[in-house]
C-alpha cells in the first residue's frame, strides 16, 4: 500500500508541538509494517536545507502567489523516509516560525502557503505530478493539510487516492476571512455551510472533517469528546454527522528517541532494573535548574506550552499548597506572556523551590523528564498528549486531568489499582486548582512510601505505547478508506 503523509512539521527539522513527533515516527512504523510511505512537506528553511538527495520531480510554476514552485523528492535525515519538498521561496523561505513571524504574529499569507501544500498533495493524490509514484491513500494532518481533502473531492478521478484526515488539536482550525475563499481556487459551492463556511468565515479544518473518507483523532477518548459541545469547538455537529467514519488511534512513543536506557541527553542512563540512575538524573537536574539539592523533595516537572488550554493557570494556583507539602517545581516552556510572567514571579518568590526556563529546549526536555519524579498535565482538553507517555517511559509519574489521551494512557493510583499492580499515575476530574491540589497530595503521599512508589514506577516503565501498534491500526483504517472510496459523497457538491 502506498501512503502519502501531508503535514507542515516533522521532527527534528520543524517542530511546534506533538504533530512533528507523529509525522517523524508514524511513517517509519508504517514502512516497517510493509507500506510504501512518503511525506509531503513545505519547503521551510530547515526542511529545504536538511532533506537530502533532492531531485526535481515537477516544475509547477507560479501558484498561490508564488512566482516559482518546484516539487523535489529527497530523504529525511535519520529515518531515510522519502519526502517531497515544495520549493516555493516566496512562501516558505523566510525567518520566524512555520506559522508566525519573529514577533509572534501570524503570517498574513498563511492561507496561500498551506493551500499550496494541500493543492500539491491533491495533485499527487490524483497522479498528476509524479509519474513514477501515486499514493493509494493521502493522509492529511491538521488544518494546514486539510484542504487537500476538499481539492480531491472537488476534482474526482477514478484512480484518485482515498483520503484520511487526522485532527491533532481541534482548537487550531485555520480560520480566515470570507473574502479569502477565492484564494483557494475551489468552486464557489464549497463556500457554504455544507462546505468550508464556518460562521461566515473559511475553515480549513472543516475541509478535512467534511470531505475526508475517514477522520481520525489521536486518542479514542478525544474522538468521543469532540463530538460534544464542550470539546467540539463549534464543529461538534459536523463531527457527529460523520458518525462511524470518525475514530481515535492513540499516538505512540518513538523509543529510538525516548528511552532512558539509551538517551544520550541524560547524565546517567537507567532502566527499570537500574533506578539509581534516575536519582542521579534528579540530582543533576536540581543543580542545572538551581533547585535545592534535596533528594527527599518530590520534584514535579511541567513541560508544556504555557497556555490556559494546558491548565497552567491551575498549576500557579495550586503551587503554594504543593510547596507546603515539600514539592519542588521545574517548569520549561513558552506561551502566553501573562503566564510566562507569573511563573517567573513564582521563581523569584520561591528560590530553590521553583525553577523556570522560558524556552523551547529539546535536549533539556529529556533531562527534565528523566530528573523529575512526577510530571503535571492538568489540561482542560488534551487530544492525546505525548509528554505523559514520555513520563511513563522514564518512570516519571503523570498527574493528569481525566480528559482525552490522558484518560486513555494513565491508570490512576487508586487503592485497588495499586493493590493489583496496575497504577501508573494520578488522575483527577475537575479543571480546578483544588482538584489538582488533591492529585498532587496523593502523589506526595505515595512518594513517601518508597517501595510502593518504585513498584508504580516500574509498572509505568513497562507500558508499551508502540508506534508499531498504532501503524497496524492505521493500515486497517486505510483499508477501510480504500474500500469506501470513491465515497457516496465524492464527485458531487458539498451538502
């Protein structure tokens, strides 16, 4: 089976969140399972400069405001997975980030930038650009690639690829002004409530939700949640309308990158049978972050975008009570200026007890997870979450709200689960500082029982969240998409 993944990010070249980890790890897992897998990526500087062995596949010419567009095919560094790169200097070769400039403002031509990504994907999916390779399945990731599903729907062909669309985070929808719809080059009938129209604007996310043959999310619980008004971000009706064509497949962990037994970023490597190495990592982290060198203090990490979605305001509110129980805090991330400032103030108010790094630092992230005893994720919603999976792999017990992928991956340390040897962390239900405080108190209580804590650590480290397992599920889903494509909706107008 030939599969084309379409995305704006891939680790380690361009990463703003978990999407990049998925697009780096899932294609190689599919290849190990026997699939013929390629990626399509925008020619952002780090991608254009790092994909090796690039050869021209097609000269596209002017498109979506770019004077010159060329499609090249090379290989990703590390995995060697074949990757198409869209070389469009005017749209992609610029400083700043993939979506925003250096001041944190969205690029004003984002619709054209990702319309080009999606249109190119649809051209490959229809067999128009690479005479040597055409996918059976086009797998689009998040809003940046979602319009590919609409392009495929608008121009049906008997040999066109089936389409799968994955929602990594429904909160980021790619919404643009109504007047910008013309920039997409889609027929006018697609700018209706049955198409991309969303409260008078253009929703790229909706293009994937409406027109993909199958829709997935990155955890089973999140797939159910987004069909409700509480979590559906205004699109719950669209999602309910897709019925059984929406499912959740849990993300995995790339053990080649995230394993305490082989992690080159750690001062001391360890595993479930050599847990003394984790104590050495904790001591090194306390020294590096400026925390008091106290092996008896429970050290809780936060590794996150500092946003209200992630519940970081709840951490700030719960922090005094946790400090009263002897907890140390190590916080690494960037995000909302008010939250960044509040965490800096907490560090000033509690030197040696609270340490904050306002930065994105991939190497420090590994040392943080290895050195901490627990990791806090009190998210208001969480499509999957990868940080708690990394925590489990490193014996760093998650303290999480029972939502989305957090509910699917962490087994609460209830008395029954502890007795049965099933516990891997701590869950709570309400999005409140009080509920988080109780979760942290339960964590501290178990930490004060060293034998029970170590048993729980070992059970957490034994969990198998393998990308190979996820790849098997995706291959089965691709088969379903192929068997239903062309779908009854394909080839007629939106409605």
